[in-house]
C-alpha cells in the first residue's frame, strides 16, 4: 500500500462506495477503508434503492466493489481507521490504520461512516433486531403491511411515529415502556384506533409454536382474542 493519497475515505457503505467511484473517475488516488462493520449488517435486504430493490447488503457491496475495480486509482482496504489528525504546517491529514504503525498522508479525508443504532436495553431485543424488530418503517414497513404492528418509544416522538406507521397498518399498538403520554395525545391515538400500552418491558423472545392468535412476524403487544401469549406477533413481549 502506498503512503500518499489524494483522498482517504472512511466507511465502505453506499456513501463511501459512491464517493470512491466519482473520485476514481476524476483520476484521484483514492483509498477506501472498510472496517467490515456496517449499519445494515442485520438487514436481509435493501429497499428504496433504484435498480437494486431487495438486494442483500453484502451483495450490493460486492457489485459496487467490482465496479470500482475498473479504476486503477481506487484501492479498497479491509481495515479500520484508528486515528486521523490535520497536518497544520503541511496541510492534509495523517491517517493511522489498524495494524500499521506509520500513518498515511492524504490531501483530503472523507468521513462516510454513517450512523450507529443504539438499541434500548431490553432483554432479547438484540437477538430479534433485523428479524422481528426494525428501526425504520420506510426500509422494512412495506413487507409487514396490514399486519399487527407495535411501535416502541417515549413521549411525543413515539406518538408521532405511531401515527406515521399507521400508513402501513391500522392494527397498531404504541408501547411506551412506562413513560406517560399526555391526554391530548392519548385522545388522538384513541380516535385513530391505536392501542396504548405503557407498562415496562421485561424481555422480548420468539413466540412459541402453535399460537393461533399470533400471525404476524412483528413484535407487538397481544390483543388477539383467546391468545395466552403476552404478544400478538412472531415475538413475545413480557411485561413488568
């Protein structure tokens, strides 16, 4: 690996890959650093991306990297960036990579690291995330349309999200985990037929087989007649 670059890109997701492509076409020397940790690693498919609707994230990255390989100025490195600092006197940046002592020099540093999702501290949630629990209705709501759904959150933002998710299903429950909702918002939820559950979560788990009342793969609070599960979904929620 060479020691000097025009641009070092930190992050190998869609943003970093797109930037590398454009810079490579401008004949810049580009190093794309991908640590191997991606926000959508739990996702089974990408949605809302024209020409790649429903593609697996790993397959998307494979295709993108194959396209970048056509440009000799681009190098993709499966490595994390551990440090970077501006070089005041000379200009540019000194960038340190994991496993390499001497820093690289680059004229420009592009951060395309994206976001990191911080999940609520609920037992069992991590195992269900990306399978029965999601954070973005625009990404995964369509595949769960017209099914019983639950929204988990607190305060006015939780109410706003419940109203938004109603575009995908009218069979909704808002679970606040113990936080109170003002009466004005409660009235709005009642008027739209959105149930409210404000008890604290204890744990989430996959529902047991054979529960006829639970038809949806989405985590939700149980409202199915005759259903003894604490949750009407593919996942069961236990309450304190």
